[in-house]
C-alpha cells in the first residue's frame, strides 16, 4: 500500500479521538429537546369563557341552593323577632321544595293549606319561563304552571290545582305579581335578571302580619340550565307590553 494511503486512516483516527471530549461536552446524554423560542416563553394562558350576559327572563333555570335564602330559617327569625318565639312553628312538616326540608305547621291549618303555603313560599328545583306577548308561562319541575298576564284581562279560575292564572305587571325589568295564601298570607313575587346577567332572581316579600307571623324578604337564585332541549322563547311582546 502506498505510504499516503496508510497515513490517511491513521490521521483521521487521531482527529476523531482529539475532538471526542468537546463533542461529548456539547451533547449531554438524554433526549434532545428543541430550543425554546420567545413565542413559547410568552404564550397566552387559557382564557375562561363565561356565558354571555342575559337580558331576558325567558329560558330554563336551575335553583342554586347554596346562594339562595333558606325560607325555613328566615321565617323562623321573623317569627322570633315578631312574637318572641311564640308564633307559628316552621319545620316538622315533611313537605318543602327545592332541597329545603320541611314546611310550616299551623295547628288550625289543613293539609291542603299547608301544601298551598309551601307552594307559594318554597322554591322549585327548576323553572321554565316562556313568553307569549302579554302572557308569561312559568312551569316548575313538579309541572305546576302559572300563567301571568300583563294586559289586565279577566282571569279564569281553574279547577286544576297545578294551573293558575295571575295578574302581573312590569316594574322596569322586573316582572311582579301580588298573591294571597291561607291564613291571610300575602306576598309580592318578582322575577328579574341579576346585574351581571348570569342568573335569575326570584324575590318574595311575604306578609304574615294577620297571623303575627311577621314580614320577611326571601331571594332565590337560579342558574341557567346546563342543557336546554328547546329554547323557551316565543313571540316577541307587542308594542303595548313592555319587557326588560
């Protein structure tokens, strides 16, 4: 073999072993990761998307028990402050709605009256509000339906305990009704959208002064239902019926 050819492999081997330490220093063991860029360093954090604010009452709503008033406790407080604890007893009756255990017991009340009082004061687990011009239908999870009319029409009495017609009016963005119950109970009920547009407020001003049960304010808070099979929205109101 010519001397030049023998020299070349030997020289190549010497150069390899001389460069190996520096190569090992530059490439540490383990997988090779791509270099980070400025775009990776300053990547935007995930954005939480909240529902758009709502401006109308119509739709399906679910009671938020944690954020709502406890009607039994509020009534107990009103009774105690008004009569020193000697008023009508709240609790013990195995009724109640919306996750609240029990309703009111009056010694002179019939079962029908107690049920009627509970239906007036205790909130349902869910509500569906539908708008037909001057008629607003409110249906709860127990299939009780209230038809509210804002045009002053003559109301019809129903023989069905699960259906009732009520007169209502608008107070700005609030839908308001005045209702009566057993033993002189009176209440004003209103529905409105929360200031942030994310919830429905149902507010009750309950007057039991006839039976010395006191006066109490109750507020129930409803969240939009997670799934709505059908939009609970009907025809837009006529020009003579103001809506929020």
